[in-house]
C-alpha cells in the first residue's frame, strides 16, 4: 500500500474510509466515472460474488495502470486523449467478454440444473424459486 492513514489517538486504520471519501467527492464534481446503473450493478454483487467483482476490478485497474506506465505516458492530457479514442474499442471488447461470461455461466447452470432453474414457458429468462416469489436470472435491475 503506497500510504496509510492512521488515527493518532486510537491507532485505527482510516485509509479505506479516507479513500472512499475522496472518491465520493470526485464523483460529486465534474464527469463521474460511475453511472447510476454501474453503481446498482456493483451493489448487486455484494454477497457471494463480491470477491469475484473485487478481484476483476482490481486486475482491470492495475492493467490500465501498467499500460500507462509501460507506454511512458507522461502527460495526463495525452493519456486521456488516447483513452478517449480507445474507449469504443475497449467497451466493445468488454461487452463481448461479459456476454461470453454470462452465456458460459448460464449454460453451466442449465447443464447441471443448479438452483432449480427452469425455462420460462414463453421462452423468457430462466426463473428460480425463492420462497413464493420467482426471480428472473440474468434480468436487469434490482429486485
């Protein structure tokens, strides 16, 4: 860790809280990184998939940092221009990756009949029973 913030009296590590506050303040002004949809998606990952998303985001951010340092991009403006030009390509690659990962997950789930998933009679998304309320698997939005 490049730095650590510790409460002088209690010795409590405040680093994470301070970094979250910095992100909150940065998101409040200018052009935010996180859209409302992205934040809702992140919230949905808390629980059993939390480690997967955390690891994925960590590796993705580290990859961008590594590329930036390897290319010797000294100017943040030059890096910003480069990334802006590459954004559509990167977004398309990420969309393809996510689509393939989703298909693999759903196919594996269907193959092993996990979670009691059954096809919707109308050909819609698979549903799984949670108590008395069916939940659509892979459906967008918070339930």
